[in-house]
C-alpha cells in the first residue's frame, strides 16, 4: 500500500507486533534500513503509544547499545 506518500503498509506494523508476541519474544531489537527502518520506527511508535506494559527504549539508549556492540565487534576482529 503505497498511496498518499505512505511508504509502508500499516498492516505490517500489526503483523510484526503479533509475530513477536506469538513467538513469545519479550525483548527484541528491530533494526533496518530504508523500508525496514521505517517499519521498525513505526512499530516503536505504536508500542510507545498503545503498548500497555511493553517498553520501548529511547533512541539514546539504543544508540549506546549499538556503539557497544560495534566496539566489541571491532575489538574481536582486531585480536584475530
């Protein structure tokens, strides 16, 4: 559904949330680029608004998480 300049299908947001719930995933990190990144942001937005007891980490905490993972990966490869 790419009408009215919407670059994602809102049904995808609900499907992804349902999928994670059905799989029993309690903590997930959604990342993506281009359309996948937009979908990840829309899921976070919906969970922040209507998520009930679900928590969405602020971007600053996620950015620190990614930096730590990147640092660990770089150091791991530097030792090889």
